[in-house]
C-alpha cells in the first residue's frame, strides 16, 4: 500500500494504511486504542492494545514531517487523534 504525502509516495503496511484511514475519517475526534483495534483487527482480537502505539509510531516516522499540515496527537490515557497543526 502506498500513501502520497507532499507529493512523495510512502510505502505503508496494510495495518498502517487501515489505521491511518480510520483516524483520518475520525479527524478532530479522539479514537481510543480499543476503537482502533476493533475497526482494524476486529472484535475477536485478544492481543495487547499497545500494538496500536507501535502502528502509530511507524506511521509518524513515515509520513509526519516538518512540512506536514497535520499531526497525530497522543491523548494521554485515551488514544489518538489527527488534527491540522496549529500555526
């Protein structure tokens, strides 16, 4: 899977792509780790919810740059949200 960010193609795994699409579709709202897992892995997933942290970290490393107009924010104790960077 590929994403285009600032005109550059970025390779993403299937889980990274699905996670990014999910948080973008919920832009401005905080998504809990549990909601992300249910949407991406399904309700029958019994692994560690911290897998979401790893996916978010990899997405940030691949697509978030100084020039990015958006950022994925960590909401302590809750989950993640994506918003436009404050100017």
